C-alpha cells in the first residue's frame, strides 16, 4: 500500500476527548492540519503540520524505531504493516493509518474501559 503524498484534514471525531485522555488539554483543536508522508519501500518520513508547529517521525516497517510523541518525548516501538494498515504502539495510545478510497485515515485508540477512539480522515492534496 502506498501512503506517499500530502494530505489535508477533511474530518475528525473525538479529537478533544483524545487530547484530554493523553493529557494535552491546552492544545489547540481548531486548525488546518497537513500530513505529508514520504515513503521509500518500508522507510517512512511522516510529518504533521499545523500553523507554527510540526511533528516528524522517521521509521522503518518491521523494525523497532525511536520515535517522538506529540509532547516531544522519545520512545521505541515496533512499527508494523498488515493488510494495508500501518500500526505504531505509542506510549498512551495505538496509532493506525490506512488508505481508504485515496484518503489517509488515521485512528488513535487509548487503552482501558474508558478508552477514547480518535479518527481523522485526510484528503489528498
């Protein structure tokens, strides 16, 4: 599955609840989000940008990689790709991404009985 491209936020659900669940309560939620994915085989550079802030992770599918959280905290995780779905276990949530109808669909799920599922749909630009 090819993820490479530049995408713009089309819709999202449960973003504020997700930010609360990962203790980012002061984060701005109303902004234009652009996601750029550079893919060379199993090597990825994944950047999300909003005005005055960007966040980049470089990783290789099938390997344990050093990554950054949105809070700029380093962690290591095994990045997997199964059935066209990219998965990264962040410390506070499971991140998945897949291409559905030429749109980048990202989902973040926090653990536990009161877990929050945040979903973002991005259209290709």
